[in-house]
């Protein structure tokens, strides 16, 4: 359990972005070897879902629950996959748009 103090900023370890379990995602979506940005997207979605029901009223229990969410591979993995897919789609759209602009 995390001992929290009002106004303090904490850093927690979540999941290891370099763990081999994530290599398949990196390969499938042609992603980079460092995937911290993809984790940031996944965590933001998960925490938004959690926080949307809290009305801004948080206590130490909520902080621990948020830490539990972002360290749970079963919760993070689907959001991580979605981040990879959406970012890859955006990269492809950008490349197609750039190619058509250059062709003019």
C-alpha cells in the first residue's frame, strides 16, 4: 500500500515495457522497441474510466486501486493493443496523405 500525502507527487513502477511479452505487439504493429508512449495512452484510458465514476473525490484507497489497475497485465494489455492499433492507423493515414501531397 502507498502512503499518500496531499499535494505530493509519486512515481510508481508499472509494467516493464521491455518485457518479451510485449514483443509480439511491437512486431505486429511495427512499433518501436521502447513503448512507454503506448503505455501512457493505455494508462490514460484506464485511469479515465476509473476516475470518471469518482467525481473528483479521491482518498488513499483510490490511489492504491489506480496503482493496481496500471500494474494489472489483464487490464493493461487490451488498452495497449488499442493504442498500438490506433497509432499505427494514424501513421498510415499520415503517410498516405503525405504521399498524395508529394504526387501533386
